[in-house]
C-alpha cells in the first residue's frame, strides 16, 4: 500500500496531493533557510497566523458578491493581504517602538489569530451552509484537492524559488553581516521585507495542504536539519529544499496509504524524523559524532600525556592513562615502557619541540591553527619543512628524530 | 596628494568639502533623547591615515556608522569625494567590528571575501576563476591564504579581523573605514593589519580607523580626530594629539599618569 502510494499509484487525488506537497516542501525548505540564517525563524509563525482573518474576510466578500465562497484563488488572495498587513504591523512595532521582535511576534500572532477565529465563528452562524472547508485552512485538508489547486501550488512554489534564486546573494549577505551590507548601500529593510514576503507566499500557497498552524514547521525544520550536514550556506539551502521536498512526498504518500491520516501533520512528522536522524547521525555536528569525538580526543590526550611522561622519566599514576598505554602495548603491566613505547615517547617529545617552533613562527600560522596538542607533525608538514625545523632545534638532544 | 600644498615645509590642510574623501558637516546622531554624536564637523585628509579617538561611549563608532548611512543621522550631511554618499559608495570599503557578526554562520573564509566582490558578481553572475584569484590575492595580503577553505568558526579573533580586512580589500576602494580593528587581536595580527593599511596609504588611498590604544597613535597615524560626543580636536598628530586635547576629550577618565606618559612619548 505504502509502495503504491510512493509510486503514485493510489489514484488521481493522492497523486495531485503528493506532487503538490513535494513542491511545497522544496519551496518552504529553501525559503525558510534564509529566515533561519537571519535568525528570524519565528517571524513565519506570526505571518502564518495572520492569514486567518484574510481567509474569512475573503469568504464573506465572495459570498456577499453572490459567489460560492470557496474559490481557492480568492481565499488565498485574502490571506495574502491580511498576512502582509500583519507583517507590516510587526515591522513597524520592531522598528518604531521599543518592543523587541519576540514581543511583536507574540502580539501580532495572537491578535490576528484571535480575530480570525471570531470571524470564523460568525461565518458558522451566518447560515450560509457552505462554509465547511474554512476550518481546513487551520490544519490543511487535502481530501477534495482539485487540479486547479495543485496548479496554484505549483506556480506559486516555482515563482518563489525563482525569486529566491535572484535574491540569494543579498539575502545571505544581510543575514551574515547586516552592517556591512548597509555600508555597501544594500536596502536592508527592503531585502528583509522581500524575504518575509517570500515566506508569506510559501505560507499562503501551503494553506491548503498543511494549514496555517503547521506551515511554520515546514519552513524551519528542513533548514535546521540541513544545517547539521553542511558548513556552507548554499549547500544548506539546497539540502533544506531536498529535506522539505522528501518530507512532503513521503508524508503525502503515507497519509494516502491509510484512511483518515491527515496529510499536513504527517508531513511535519516525517520532516521531524529527518531532523532527529540528522541531530544524532550527522557526521560533524551530530550528537553521536560529538560524543565519539570527545571520547577519542580524551583517549588521545591521555596517551600523549603518558608518552611525554615516559619520555621525561616521570612515573604515571593516573589509572586511565596506564590502562590505555598498556592496551596500546606501550608499557608493560608493571608500568615500564616497552621498546615501541620508548620510541613513541621519544617521537612525542621531539614533535612537541617541533610544534613549539611552528607555533612561534607567523609563517606557519595556518599549520599552527591545526595544533591540538597531539597531532603527528608529519600529517600537516612536508619532510623538507620538518627537516628545516629540526635544523632550527639543532642536534639530536638525546631525542630520536 | 594634490590637495596638500607644501609651503615652506608647512603642510596646509585640505579645508574644502570637495577636496576631502570624507567630509561630515553638522552631524548629529541620537539614540532616543540623548545625542551620541552632536553637531560634528570632520574633514578627512586625502592619502592619510586618520585615527578617530575618544573615550568609551564618545560616539566614535556611531560617527563612522552615520558617515556610512548605517544609522540615520538626526541632521547633518555627509560628502564623499565631493558628492553625496550614495553616488560614491563603490569607492568606500567598511570593516565592521568583529563582534558584530555570528561566526557560526555556515560559510567559508573564501566566501566571505567573495562578498566583497558582490558588486562585480551581481545577482546571478557566476563566481569565475578571476574572482577566486582576486579573493586569494586579498587573503594573501593579510597572510591568510592557507585559510581559504576553512569554516569561519574555526578562526581566532585576529584571523577573523584579517578576514574582514581582506573582504574590504577585495572591493578595491579608495577610502577605507575601519571600526576598532585592533580590539582584542594578537600582536602578529596588529602588525599585519598596520602593514596592509600603510601599503594602502602608500598607494594613495585614504584610511580612517576608530582606535582605542592611545599608546600607538603616534606610531600608526598621521592625523587624529578627537571626539567626545562633540568634536574636541582635529589635525596632524603633532598638533591635535596633545596633553591638553586628550585631557579635554577624556576629562577625568584618563589617569594623569597616562597623560604624562603620552606627553613624554610626544616629546
């Protein structure tokens, strides 16, 4: 069943939803990364909650005009307008008053959402009878998704991606160093507004699938997931797009494979699964890698200190050091150095002297920055460089080279 | 150096707005009700190295930021190479304080230098071999060539500062404004930075530095601008950097012993 879903063989609606969710995931992941890099991830939460009054007002207007009230394009246009108003209010609060951004986010989020809920209740008592579906914008509803709905998502997502491509350099520069960007004459506030406008576009486009409460997860989680895997912002952006797209696709497939599984929340859970996987398993920034690195580092420090003590004829009392040295075959059970141990100890002492020279010489700065107290010097320098350093140390000094 | 007319061994300062790479008139900047910089006139001399000095909170960095339009002034005007700031931005390079950015940002050293080339690269232009070569050359000038591919989070404070300087060099500007480039850096970095700044000056560029170490002013700079919210003194080091001007800029905040030491150093 899940296989049928993953290969898009579960019928027309399921296929539309899967394609739409994938596109939405990609554009949300890519756009959200810039918000994350700018350290304004929570702005997306305010923007998304500010869409609700717009949806309701648009519905009322459409009904008053004698329409059906469920025209998706009309409802999305309404949501975009009220999200934009919320965005401008928030911007004004942070720039013109002493309110910090988090307070402004809280104020806008709750007031707009509260107003939206009031409007929603009014609509339900209006007796129009066709309002069923508006609640779907809260958590997304994909049951009755039409071809036209999927097209709106596809076009909106593609337009967002294109704009991100055009604005990626200024947005990165502003995120990294806003003062420098301002000194270069970049219109920082307009770039920020453009970035938030893109987030708003993704939010509006995603209302149908994941709904306004959960869209924030799709904007932020892929970005933080991707950050575990790369130290380059371009790669973080691409990986976030990939993580978001995969989450959308797999989530839609899972929800289609069984009755009564909500699409939006499942997508968010799949996205979260990627996050947990990255949190633990990412090679450099992951938790497991960090623990292993720490243990390995500790072991190396102990062995190194043991070797230096041996080389200088000091007695070793630390039990962990002794155990590690014994296990490596560097000392005998009675604590006396083996032949290998003696050779390694001599080398360690020699390397210490060499590092001392390297670290004292500005010409070797890039190498010196790699010093961690125990790295074998030949892993970072050529034999000629080492020979030159040995000439500076002069003589064997009782230490084998 | 056209603007400095030598007359029987006495240099005459460029006074006209049009002759100065950076002239500020009546600049007032205020955060809230208390002005940080009040009605300041400054005329930077072309082809010279100028230090902006003053006590903590005297408005040194604010003056620089207002001159660059990073903070908007309450009043006053900024003239760059005889024209409004926005027409001459391409000729200015700014080196912000190291602590103003998050060094855990996912980017490599070379990418930071390439930010200095953003004007040449445009929005969609590809980074080509010549851009990389230019960036590497700038890194080389600050002695950081071998760091190009490292993540910026791995750098020491001094190395971070030199990366920022290299990014400014990449712009190929005529006027360099640096905010506390020597704060919290190692001696090797200070030497490297000052060597680069002197080479810029020798190439006819203008350098303005917000500086806090009074002991090195006479060694490093030709001109000083003393500020304590208002302008205190401006001119060649030999004339404007004296025990009296320091006393008046720092008030009680500078120990008498320090002033004595400096005036002895000045002879």
